[in-house]
């Protein structure tokens, strides 16, 4: 199976936008929750962050498999430099969106906990308790989040450049049908 150069599949679009909204929420919640005083609000934010982090990991595994299986056609109207930049940003985003939740899970495990899944279940610990290791892993997890934010900004800037400066049809490949322009 192969997606056309004009448009991604409905599944690819759903996975893309679901992951995007989760990431847009995870980063600020992650930053806010660590600055709060210990208490019920901080606890709830940790549970939400962990739960959506695990959800993101599952979505990104599915998204990576789907992308590999469907092999979307490259956009036809990119220069070689734009194509290399786009490919690099996409691969880096995929890698970070797969690795960052795992690092968070490892950090939480080394802290002595398994990730909560919406307060319904605690997922298994992947490492033995090791507080210094957990601190290092959480620092790496946070650094990855900042890298994701930077790459996300590049990704959005590129899409907006195509939509509003170049005025080509690149952005329409990933927008849901409800946003498709008429005509």
C-alpha cells in the first residue's frame, strides 16, 4: 500500500492530529507539574502526564508502523534542500516522540513507580529503584521535550510557509477533510 503524493490516509491524519494535540498538552503540563507544590493538583497532573505519555507512545508505535507500511509519497514540489530538511525534521520528531515517553517511563521506574494509566492501572516498572538514575533520566526526558518543542515549531513553520507564503497544496495533505478547501 502507498499513500498518494496529494493526501495522507484518514488513519495517518487521525494519528497525526491526535498525537499533535497530546504533545501540545504534555509539554506545558510537564513543565507546570514539576514546579507545583506537592499536593492533589500536582498528583493529578502527574497522573495525566503519565497517562497521556503512555498513550502517545502507543500512538507513535502505531503511527511509525503505519508510515513504514504505507510509505507516503514525497511531496512533489519540494526542492532537494527542503526535502532533506523535511525528512530530517520528520525522522527526528518520530524518534523523539518514541524515545521520550520511554525515557519518562524509565525515569519513573528508577524513581520507584510505574506510570499510572488514568488512575485505573499502574504499568510495570522497567528498572529497579535508583534515585540518582531517575534524576538523570528525568533531565534527559525534559531535554527531549524541549527538542520536540523546537522541532514542532520548525514543522509548523514549514507548513505555514507552504500555506501562506508559497500558497501551494502541501498543508492540505494532512488536514482533515472538513478543512479541505473547496474548488
